[in-house]
């Protein structure tokens, strides 16, 4: 997570809050995080939609687990970077 935060120029505590569903991220923050993962914003949102659909489809509508606005515990986050893409060190990092 530190590599993604550094690459996207987002503070690690803020990125952690976004990941946990405690903060709402702007499209600019999401795009920066996506880019740090080697994805486009559209790819990130598509993967998130697919993962949420997969996880929430296991639970009946209105159930406590399926109705939660937070990321389910078994949701894969962050998504795996695109194959072969390695994160660059943050600017100014040794």
C-alpha cells in the first residue's frame, strides 16, 4: 500500500481510509491510485464493480453483509497490478 500511496502522491492514512470505505475519494484520487497500480480509471472501476458483484451476489438482498456500504472482507483490494507492471519509486525517493 505504501508503494501505491507514494506513486499516487496520496497519504498512506488517507488511502487506507478510502480502502476501508471510511472516506470517499475524488475521481482524481482514484485515477492517481489506478495509475499507480498500472490501470486506467475505467479498468479500476470495472474491476471494483466485478468484485463487488461477485462478493455481494452471495448474500440475499437486505442481509446485513450484502447491504454493507463498506468493502466486504473477502473483496480483493487493491487489485493486482497489470502483469509485468512494477511500481516506480516515488519521486525523490532513494
